C-alpha cells in the first residue's frame, strides 16, 4: 500500500509535465505546415516560465534515462557472455586502433552540450507525432482521402500495424539521410571543422558516451534526422500519383525507434561483438566452392591451415541463408578506416553506394592497444604509469 502511494505522486508529476508540454503543440491539418507550426510554438509558448521549467525537467529525465541506457548497453552484454561462457572466452572486438583513454575539456564540453539538446529533441520528436495525431471527429475520412498517416496515442488504436510495421521503414529512411550526411562530413574541407573530433577515438568503448562525443552541430543534425524520418514515414512522399502515401505510427512505435536506435548506437561504440541477423531464405551457391577452395589451400602448411580454416568457417557462416541486419564490428571498421561504413544502424545503403567494407578478423591486432578490463584504458599506458 505504501509503495503504491509513493508511486502515485510520480505518475501525477510526469502526467502533468507531459500534458502541459502537449498543450504547447498545435494540431496540424493537411493544409498547414507542421514544421513551421512547431517552430512558431518554440518562439511563443515555450518562452513562458512554466514551459521552460517543464522543458528543463524533461531534459533532466531524458538525460537520466540515457545514463541508465548507457550502463545497460555497456554492462549487460558482458554479463550475458560471462554467464554463457564460464571460461571467460567471451567474444569481444580486438582493439586495432588507438583508444582515447582520457577526455579533454573539449570532449566533456561537447558531451554536456549534446546531452542538454536531448530534451529539446524529445519535445520536437513527440511533438511532431502529437501534432499529426488522429482527429477525434468525422474529419478522419477527409484526411485519409488526402493521404498521410497519423500519430496514434489512444490505447484502443494500438496495433502491430502501427507499432512494429513502421520500424524497418523508419530505420531505412533515417539511415539513408544519415549515410549521406556522414559521407558529407568526411569531405576533406569540412571534416576538420566538425567530424574530425569524433575520430580522435579510434577504438570506441564507452557506449553512448563515446557515441555522443561529437561536435554539437553534428549531434543536432543526427538527432533531428529522426524527426525527418518520422515525418516522411507518417506523411509520405507523394511525388507522383502512385507515390508513398504515408502510414500511421503509434507512440509506442516512436519510442521503440529511438530506444532501439539508442541501443544500437551505443553498441556501435563498445568492444562488444553483437550481430543481429535473420534468415534470408536464400542459400549461397558459392558456399561449396568457397569451402573447397579453402580446404585445398589449407593443405600447404599447418600455419596457413589454421588461417584458412578460420576464413572457411566465416564464409560458411555467412552463406547459410542469413541476412545481417546489424553488426557492431562494421562501425568499428569505420573508426579505423573512415572512408567506409557511413551508416549508423545498418550498412544497407553503404552496400548500395559502394562504401561498405566488411570486418576482417585477420587484420593485425596491436597488443599495445588492448584495454584493461578493470579501468577501460590502454594496458600499456597503465603499466607505464605504475
């Protein structure tokens, strides 16, 4: 009974906070410009003391949630792998690039600024979805005829169709624009001013902390790209009469989009070897020939035999009809070889644009770059400091 009474004030506080912020967001019609409406609200209602206080509280809550997420992404894969492997031979990505052991004042400043922006991003992200929420009137038929989906907030209207079905499209849409943005930031004349800061870290390990250690301009563009993806998926892109007309997205689906995205971005900046794949239903016709080739080559010597058997096993594993959706090693390759693997959540567009570079486990591993599991810093540095 006491625990329930302790939780009720928290629920009431959060509900009041969300309700007040939602009241600052206009309800959009198809004839209105949603983006201009939201920008207008930022310059009017959000300037009131109550709105600024609510936005500050929202930022605080989101930053705390991000810290919890960071700890989970950093520690949970290690705990799971230790439980499944009592000999501690868990899979981890070897450190091949130089690890950024100590943050500078600039690093801490960028991280702090970017965390402070998260509250504004969350407001605009869910604010957009709220602004295109399904109208509770006969206007539904009219808006449907004009095309475009809606944000779904009522429990009765939640479904797999508006919660899980939009997710693949959201991730693909986001990564299309992010891949282009990331490539643009690597243009030599621009790279030194913005994106170079992120690449001082050649072997990311701190999960979301390393992920948000970027120039604030880059963080702003990357985060608000989620809103662009959400807008395009909901409203559609009716460039022609038969163009994509949009679809409904529930608030749960929107949470999953940025929640799963946060986990994947964090895993991209750890040493955890995490691969997500699904059956593709397509078997590789080259599997047998690749295996035969490897086996014939391996008979030359015992040392080359071990290497070729490893390569053969990898090829067989990749040719068993599985499609890789996510692989944390791909982003590790990008931090060492920047002109490759520009995608954030997937390398789908990199494969299409020709910028994909697969992870090669036979690349040289420098023993001097390995990390101390207790301190998370380079082992050699720790030995020198003793």
